C-alpha cells in the first residue's frame, strides 16, 4: 500500500511538470531555453534593450571633508552619464596616506581607484601591483596628448603606464603685501633670483618684545630637493632625472645654495629647518609671516577664509634658467581590478570633468590635463589672484623640472641619509662637509640596488 501511494505521487508529479511545460510553450517561443523562474522574471521583453550589468566602484581620496563632499556630489553626474555604474568615495586622512595605500596594495585590498603620488605609482607599478593602462596611450591617444608636456612620460615605468596624472603641485612663495610695503621691499615677480629673496628676507626679519619674526618661512622644500632648484638652474642638479637616477651629486652649486640658507638661519632671517612648520600657514593668515615658501594648495584656504589679508604669490626663485619642482599626483588601480573599462571611465572623468567642477569651489591645484586646467586658473583670477595663476603657469612651463623626492624602489633607504644630515647642516648643527658623506651613503644604496 505504501509503495502504491508513492507510485501514484510520482505519476502526479510527472503530469505536473508536463502541464507546466505545455503552459510555457503557449507563452514562449518553442526554441526558448529552459530558465529558472527568477531568470524569466528579470529578462527583458523583445522590445526592450538589455540592462547593463550593475557595477559598483570604490575610490579613495586624501582630500579634506569639504572637498570630498564636492567630489561625492560630482559623482552623481558620472553615474547619470554611465547607467549601471555607481561610485562610493572613501575619504582617508592625508597623514600616513602613502603608508596606508601601499599596505592595501601589497595585500590586494586596495579600492578600485585611489589617489596616489607619482612615486608610489612608479614603485608599485614596477612590482606588478597596479593595473597596466599602457594600451590606452594608443587607444585614447588624443586624451593623453593634451596633458602638459612631460607629465605622462614621468608616469611610465619601463614604458608601462600604471596610473593617470590628475593634479600638479608647484612650490612658490606666498608673501604679505603690507609687510613688504612697510619694510620698503619691492614685491617679487617671475624671474626673481635667490639673492633677491635673501635680500628681501633680511629686510623683513625683525625682533620685537623678544619675539623673532623671520623674513622667510619654508613649509615645503626645506630639504635637498628644494635647494636642488638652485643647483639645477645652473646646470648642476643633485639628481640626473626626475623619476630615475644612477647617482646623486653634491655639486659646488648645491653647496652655494646650502650656504645661502645656512647664513640666513644663522642670522635669523630664515626660519630654522628643524623647526615644526605646522603653524606657519596659520601665522601667515594672521599677517605675521612676510614670506612663506609652500605648495600652491594653501591658496585655497586663503581665498576662502582670509578675504581681508593682502597677499601675493611669486614663482620659485631662479639663478639662471627657469626651474620648478615636478610633483604630479593622480590615480591608479590594483592589478586585479575586476572592471577595468568602467574604472578607466571613472579615472578619465575624475581627471577632467570632476576637477573642472570641484576646483571652482576648492582651487587646490591645476590639473595636469591642460584643457581642464583653465577652470582652476579662471577661479584664481576671479578671486583677484592673477599673480598666482600666472606664477603657476610660469612654473608649469619652466625650462627645467626637478624631482620632489626619490621615486625608485630604494627611495626610503636613500632618504634616511637626507633626513639625518641635511637639515642639521642648514641649521648649523653639522658641518657642510657632511653633505659629501650624505652623497656617498645615497650612492652606495643606489649601487647596491642595481
């Protein structure tokens, strides 16, 4: 009896399947493939185009909260222009960012797109940790041809492109117009010399009620790479190239630059290099700093929050030929990225359209993509700082470009010799002769890595 019941149930199940198939054949073409109920309900009708597969991308940025919010707003336009692609922006503090992103890259946990300095892009790319965009140089040649001269080649390691440049940092001098006027000092302009900067610093320095005001405060470039501009302007650079070098040279011209700054520190018209620079920008905003050698991004805060401060900007000084530090930042992706075409669309959008929008609100730097840089320069001019716009353009087109740091795998080992030597020499705590020991140590590191 039990077996008979089972047999009857089996027959009923078969009849049910046959009935379902018969019903399906009345609603679908006879050659339609068998599908699950879920697949049938999601499939488009003959009159509809198939929906693009949903892609969610993540992008990490080191920008501050306000600018990150503007970036997130800009992503809405990208998502509208690219149905099916959504972007999650992941803010990360700038402090220790390089260490963090390098660790994420090494354990294959990096986001789809992340901001990166040229040095990390080159080093991680050479290790095979980043996605190779080299084919885009040909496939999208018109796009890459519109970057400022020399930018894209410096993002290539052995001919391979592992990232796409976004912004270019430059390092000039912010100055307080009122303090210059009160001291009877002529305002600086493009083409001014190191000696003119030193002469101005001497006149601007003062000591009142026991408080020393220096003429020149160096926020960035208070290292061998900053003073390298002096030597490079005279044809005797510290390194052979921007992204690669087979040796470093402490030339007589570099020692000339060191002695200029060393004298300035000794005579209290240049702030010591070993002093914390964290508060220099605030002191400048308060009108207490005559000259501040720093990155152009400080202009963003000055424009937005220091409307009453009379300030100007001059390009980095020269000796002979025009010279400027090369410091491009951009975007890269891990080698294992799953949706490279969607990622490339995002990186291209960020490097162009996004910055055109965001930089009007937060003018932190010019884009390396020349057509998009105009929005940034227009914002500076509208804010009354044509001097800054012209100064940055002057440095972007400088005859000689110098590196902002070492950009090869041995960089951290070599940098240790700079860290323990250079600032102490400038501040008079170590003899100038120690620079030759620094040179020897760095060259030994380079030789050992070949």
